[in-house]
């Protein structure tokens, strides 16, 4: 569904899609039908254009729409990447659906913890922390440690330490702080450079991991929830 009568640029197509989505009523069927009609005009699936539209929706804080568009996109077998799932999980929490964010993580991501980027792991730890899911936070951190993965940022250690303390596990808290005390001894300026550098890195997902991710991608909708 696009303006008729003239050839339009990709920027105009994106703006038209975003404005159309913003005007729709809150119905999965209506949103999916609109996206189906819109993509029917394209010779190839417009993945890059959709990603730009999602960024615009995020700027407008239209988290429910972001979730709907990503789920529709994944249902078409498109955009099946770790980055897409990270975007979905973030939007779900912003839409006050932390439990669903946890379910997506468990079903689609947690099987491959040895290669999930730390940025995504930190997002999930933060979601657990903000939503008082402290047992899940501690379990995820222990699972990451079982793959010999060490937290790159002291902010992660602080979240885990606070969780241990709130759960009354003071010995575990002290043991962990001692184990990662080197993160707190780095000078603040140097640590800041390291943290920014590591956060900016994009990890390449192995072909095996991508194949597993694609195999698990299709059935992400639970019931009629959008």
C-alpha cells in the first residue's frame, strides 16, 4: 500500500509506512495486513527499508508497533539475526512485557550462550534487574560463567552483586566481587575507553549459530497476543 501515480524514493516509502502504521488501530490482523499489502509492491523484500522504519518507530517510542513489525518480519523468514532479536527483546520490555522478553530469550537465544554478544547478555541481565527477576539474573550470569565467559564491564558485576545481596546470598556476593575486583581497579578513564570500545564492537555470529537461530525463528507468536 503506497501512494499511487508516481515513482517515489525509499525515504518517501519509509515515511509513508511509518505514518500509516502510526494511524492504524491496535490490531495484529490490521497491522499484518497493512504490512503484507505494503510489501506486495516491492520486487524484493525491503529489509533495509523496514529496519529504518523500525528506528523511526523507536524514536517515537511506539514500542508496541515495533514488536508487531518485528514479529511480522520474522514470520516471513526475514531479518533472522541476533540483532533483530535484541531489538525485539528491548521493545518488549519497553512495552511492559518483560515476561515475554524472557520467553523469547529462553526459546531463541539461551541455547547458544557461548556466542551471544555481551551487549545482548547485558540487556537481558538489566531487564531481569529492572523487573525484580533476580533469580533469573543470577542463573543467567552463572550460565555465562559456565562457558568461561567473563563480564567485560563492572556495571554487570554491580547488578549481579546487588542481586546476590537482595537475595540474601552475601557469601556469593563477596566471592564474586573478589573474583572480578580487577574491573574496579582500572582507572576510570581507561576503563571508559575499554567499555566504549567493547560496547561498539559487533560480534559476528558463526554460520552454525545462524542456522540454529533460523531454525528456531518462525513460531514466536503466543496465541493472539501481538
